[in-house]
């Protein structure tokens, strides 16, 4: 059981390459079938055989989308404004009423970092560190996509991530996104981030327990298995689920999750005035793509992301760090 107290936040990155032992351990944590599926899909990406996403016609098979968007926004004179928006990370507060919250966790604060895509632009870590200054929280979660590239080496993104996590304190949990290869788990855990690979962990405070479950990516790798962490969660226990994509909300509600934290959509990132997204890359209703939402007894929140994907630009969709404050009471 994890005690709700400090944890070493050392930012060192291990130099060892993945070994057979590592894959044995990852298979035991993620599930052997899921690990096989993930490694196969990762190999396809490494071989440039696959393009992430859904749909019959994928323009990026022929033209690099980031090049197309860069030319488009530079030619229209909007690039500079979009880049300034990208680096303007805002702090958002979200209050969540959870009737089953243990009394000891009244006022518990969860800092959510999402979709850092740290290798997209070297200026981002300093901006995130500045935005983190002075924020008070009890636990930090990361809902995935530490990296922007979907293939090749992840060392750059891990170095950039470490720059940020030197300034994060206390307990840290995370899940992988569709841009993350599973081999980075040891690097993240060396930074003090406990990665939940279809796993659950209890957080103890004054003899009471709040459970956190985390599942692997449901969007591209489809290696999420919600039933697996729930095997160890006592019936009726208050549980927070970390799931990179919000598309697992139906299963989460059926299993009895109380609160679900996601990212992945970037809130649309390049939105029309009023915040209406053009693309979300997520098979959920638009109301699940940004901010707080509810499905039955399940409450959730989808971050617009702390970083951005594909291009370092944002329009009508601010980047965010989010502090969720949990409280007991009757939901209206
Ligand atoms: Fe992302």
C-alpha cells in the first residue's frame, strides 16, 4: 500500500536497454496477451507500416500533417499567435463531489498533467515548470502521451519529461498514451512516477483508503483491460480511474468507478471560436472531449492537455494543468 507521504522525485534516466526480464515483468503487469499486442503494434510503427488513427482516407499517409499545418498557419499569419497560446499553460480548478469518498480524503487534491508530448518543442518544459510553481496538491497524476513521436527513440521525451518532474513533489501516478512505447516504463518509474499498467494501487490516509486504477491505451493499442485492476479493488471502494482516452467510460461506469481522469483529445487543440473542436481523435460524444462530464454514477474529466500534439499551436483551446479537489456530499 502506498502511504500518502513524500516520494523520491529523482529525475535520473536509467541507461539500460530493455531486457528479457523487463518484458517478463511488463507482461505480468499488463497481461501477456496485451503485451504481445502492444509490442506487435509498436513494431509496425517502427517499420513505418502503420499510421495511428481511424478512417478510410488518411491524408498523412501522403503528406506529413505537421508540415501541412505549419505552412497553412504561417501563410495566414496565425502561427505566432498559435505558438504563444501553446506555451500559455493555465491552471484550472475542478471541484468533484464523490459521495463514497472516505472522510480522511475530504479536500484531497489531485494535480493532473496530460499530453505533454515533451519532444514536440524544447520551450515547453520551462513553461510547465513556471506554471507548476505555487500549486498545492496531494497527488500528481499523468494521463499519458509523454512523447509526441509515435515511433523511434523515446530518450529525448524522457529527458524533457525529467526536467518537468524535478519540480513535481509527492506521490506520482501515471498511465501510457497512444504516443508512448511501453519500454519507457522503467524511465518513468525511475523519476518516481508509478505507471499503472492495467493495475490498481490503494492510497492510505489516516487508516482509510482511496483506490487508483490505471489502464493502458484504449485508442490505438487497445491494450486496456479494466477488469484486471478491478480484481483487486474491494466492492464499493471509492476509486479513481486513469485512462488516457475517455472512450473507456462505459466500462468504467459498469465496474463502479467513481471518478475518471483522461486526456488524449487535447480538447481539439485547433478549435473554432467558442472552443468548438474540429477533430478530437476519440470515439466519444463531444461533451466527453473537454472538461467535466458525467455518465450515470461516473463522473469524469478530460483535460485539454498540458502540451500539444503534431504542431506546437493552439487556438481557442488553452493548455492546462488541472487541480481536482475531491469532496464528500450528495450530488445534485
Ligand atoms: Fe496526446
